[in-house]
C-alpha cells in the first residue's frame, strides 16, 4: 500500500467501543474434527480464526483465535454490501445519461454527444445498446461533434496495484472501478470452428482491437483443446491480439480479457454500437464534464442495489464491490475526505459506531477484499453478521449470499452433504487466505452467524477445513 495512505486507513476505522456482554459467556474451542482437518492440511490451529454466534436458538457463542487481525479476502464484501443496504437503501439505483449541447436538425445532431457515468456497477452492453437505440428512435443519425466522456462522478482514490499471484494482468477480476464502467471493461474473444475454418472475433468489436488469427482447425470433434490470446500494443496504441491453438470441428471457445483503459473501452464500445445502428460520429473522443446548459437525450437506470449485491456476493465480483464502496463515498462525500474511498471509510466507521459495534481490527482499502491490507477479526465479522440478522434488510442481504451446494461460489462445496441448501455462505480466496462467512442452520433448524478464516503462507487445498467447520456447527445437540 502507498505509505501516505496506510496511517489513514488504519486510524480511520478504529472504533473504541466495548465488547458485547455475550463475549464473557462464550466458549473458545475448536471442534475435534476441525482440529483433525487442520492437522491433515499441515496447518497449526492458530492459522484458523473461528467465530460462531447463535441467532435464534440455544447455544453459546464460540470464539477461537477470533481477536487477531486477519486478511478476510472476499468475505470483506459482506461489510461493504451490508453497509450499502443500510446507507444507500435496497432500492438505490445508479444512472447513466446521454446529453448534447447542440440542436438536432433532419437527423443530424449539430454538437457534441456527452456520455455521463454515474458509477453503475452493472452497465452492460444490452443497456447501452438500448440507450443508443433510443437516440436512433428519436431521429439521431449523424453527430457532427465529439464523443465526450464525463467520468467525474467518482473522486477516485490512488490505491496500490493488486495482482495476487503475479498472473495475467489482463484478467477481468483485476479491473478497477470507474464512474463510467461499461460491461466491466471486458472483451470477449470467441473462436469457432465452422466447417473446417476457424473464425475469431471480439465482442464488442472495438476498432482499436485487431485480431491475428493463427488458430488451426482440427478434424477431430473433441472440444478439449485451448485457444490462447497474446496482446501486443504498437506505438499508435493499436492492440493486436494473436490467437493461437487448435480447435476441433464444430467446437467453440471463449475468453474474457481486459485490454483497454476505461475511456478507450467506453468510447470504442459507443462507436461500435452506434456504427451497428447505422450512425456516425464525426468528431474525436475526449473527456470533459457535461455543460450545465446541455440537453438530456437518454437516461438508463441500473437494477436496484438489492439485485446488484446478489451479483457481488454470489459470484464474488471484485470490481462491482469496489463500485459500491466508492458509491457510498460519493453519496456522503465532504470536502475534507479527499476521495471517495476515504469518504466510504469514514461513513462506514460512523455507521458501525451507531450500531455499537467494535472494530479495532477493521481496515478497508477498496471494500472488495482484493487487497493485501484489508483486515478484520473473526469476532468483528460475526458481530456484524449478527447485526445484519436484525436489520430490516436481512432478507435481501442473506439472499445475496451463495447457497451451499447449490449456487455461486459454493455450488460445488458440500454438495452431497446434509449442509446442501442449509447455509448462505460468502467465500474468500487469496493466495494466502481461505475464508467463509455467513449464515448457517443447524440440524435443529436454528440459524447461526459463522466466520472461519485461514491465513497461512500455503493454504492450498484447505477448503475442507472450512467445510468441516460448517459440518460441525450443523451437528448440534438435540433440544
């Protein structure tokens, strides 16, 4: 993390409040089978932080190693999304708008076309196409001025570049947030072997992306081969993507890459769609704020926040979580905050304080868990889940989490066990972290808040430890 930000992040979220009285009567132990699973994984007991709290039935809270600062990975999204539900509201929507500063005469827009972003985490190709189709329906065909992008809604923070394992820097999960983010800035490359000829295309068909197709067609109809894509950029900024590999007869493959920055992707996508709709834009691409006297041409609203957080938590979408985090900051920003990440940190700190929650270990950098510096303790996370259980929006929050053995990032875990469908669990994974957090029922039908976080230099293959913690929580004494 940038050194100048570190003190602010740590100091900004320390809440000097008293621990709940329930902590005094809690237990502190690891179930034997969880200990066995840790031993089998060659991990010390101290690698695991565990917290369980009964929410609607008998039983005592259990906190093991629960008051140490740990990296929660993507379970941090639970704090961001729950805070958003209460601070922004479950029906909160983002808006994206087209404006112009010129008149429309005989199908020609004599002026600039402005696209103003409002931080929508889910502005996809379909929504943008509908907005531009509205322009065509209203008679716009030719635009004489520039395509102007207004990305001023967020006051962007300066945060460190994160790449967990030093892998592909073009991976879509590493895309950073932006006030004008279209389609998560992802390019979809599709390769098809049709009648012995391989065709490779990109969606959206942005003009600055060229494809050098070197994929070989195979006569075999086995679809187990791979197509790889290697991008290079020339001095003029034109990106050539070389596709190589083999593809069987009748087979297809697709790959998602992030190759352009937000302005280039947004402008390229708008131009590609407008061209497909039969329109032209004569001017250049540039960035500027929408003039106060500009005229609104088209507006699109996002889905409600309650729907957005389902995508975030079910599928652990990092970029969307960061968009929501910055949106909290943008909604409550003051001049003293500096940027929307600091504003979000301040507002979430105040929100927690009003709930009487203590979080001396909590550090939020971008709100997604895709960070080396974000921290929380298992006790703090479990108490936040306990508060969420009593929230007016508990149903919306719980339903956003993956169902064990059924969907999202938990669809393949504990699939043929008594736990299938019995828990809503958010997962977290970094190369030094494995984590789960959420709500789980026991075999008496009672619900618990559960948090289990493993921090270790080599946590590979240790999901079984966390699954065992869920299974042991499920097996409660009969009452």
